[in-house]
C-alpha cells in the first residue's frame, strides 16, 4: 500500500468515527432535555386557596405564595427569561423563579415581571 492510499484510509476512518460520534451526542442531549421538568416560583401575592394552572404545558400548583411546576416531558426552545415571563403572566408577579437548575437573579426577575405585565 502506498503512503497516499494509507493516508486516505486514515482520513476515511477518522471521518467515519467523527460522524458516528456526532450522531450520538445530539441523541443523548435530546433525551436529557425531554426528561421530567421541575420549576419553582414564589408569588408576590399569595393565593387564597390551593390553585392549579397549566402554563405552556407545565402543571403549576400554588399554595400560599409558593408554586411548583411539573411536567413529565417538556422540550422548549424558549429562553430562560421567556419561560419566566410566561409563568409570571399566568400566575402573577414573582419574587423568585427557579428552573433548569438555575435561580433567577433579582435584576432578571424584575425584567421578567415587567415583560409579563
């Protein structure tokens, strides 16, 4: 085998490995993104009695000023801010928002509430 053919064979092998690996990565990340969804919010004004509400496919349960959002599977292209805005629009002004493993800063929370109003 000539060195040119050997180089071409190595290049082909590397390309095949790269294509195989890239096909696995999106599948793994899509599976984790479609898993159970959990979010928490605190309302500025407490609800008088336990309340259930659907906001963009997530079931929110509020008792007093604490709300918990759950969904078996949820995939969304919404940004973190847009997600907060939808929750604030559906439930009312928020003093805390936690989703996707992140706690929203007070500055972002103010922006969220203004955008939802």
